[in-house]
């Protein structure tokens, strides 16, 4: 029951945020100007001490605001710079629950979903329809060393599909 109440509350919060975002998009008010300012000062200050459980939702609505003003690319560029500058170890780059990581994830899901579906779907369908095994862990059922070559060939096929599709990759991702 508590989970249902929390989900209803979150849904109501999303509706309120959506209305507020629509208002920001439709009105040329000082708050939207401050949020969208190229210096990103207000945005940076807003996320200095975030509640990490809310980071994905904050990222989603921030991206919607910026997309509505055709400013998602500068936002993403800023987010990437913030992530790189704030990263202590290269192994944690875009792997922690940070706003830049969540913004990048939301952007790529939104912009890249149809592209990846179109490019990877044929490869994945062929893999699923084949009777080939790809398990290489010898301790698991079906695992064998002979599957390594098959898996390498599959990965090469997938990578070739991605690299060969660079010309149809969404411009926003290429930039």
C-alpha cells in the first residue's frame, strides 16, 4: 500500500512538474531565462547537493525544458564537461548517479532509441533466431571454447552495423 501511495504521489509530482515546464516553455519569464543562460550558473547551483534518488527525474525534466528551447546540445555539452571535470577516477566516468550522467542517459535514450533499434534490430533478430550458442563460460550449460569465435563474429557484425550507419546517426549524437 505504501508503494502505491508513493507511486501516486510521484505521478502527481510528474504532472505538476509537467505543467510547470509547459509554463516555462510558453512564457518568456526570468526563471526560464536564468535556467537557460549559457553560463549554466543557476543549473549548476541547483545540482550542487542533489537528492540522488531524484536525479533521473530532475534530469528528465531539465532535458525537456532545454529541448523545448532548442538548447539540449549546449546542456549536454555542459553536462559532459561537468562529468569529466568532476570525475576522480576514469573507471567511474558516467557510472555514478550524477546529474551529468543522468542527463546524458536521458538524451541518448530519447534521441538514439529509434536509431539503435533500426540499426541493431536485424543483428539481434538473426542472433535470436539462430540455433547458435554464445555462452563462453565453461562452468555454465552450453559454455564452450568454440563459442568464442561465434561470439567474436557476432560482436564484429554488430560493431560493423554501428560504424557503417554513421551517416544516418542522429546529428545531435554525432555533435
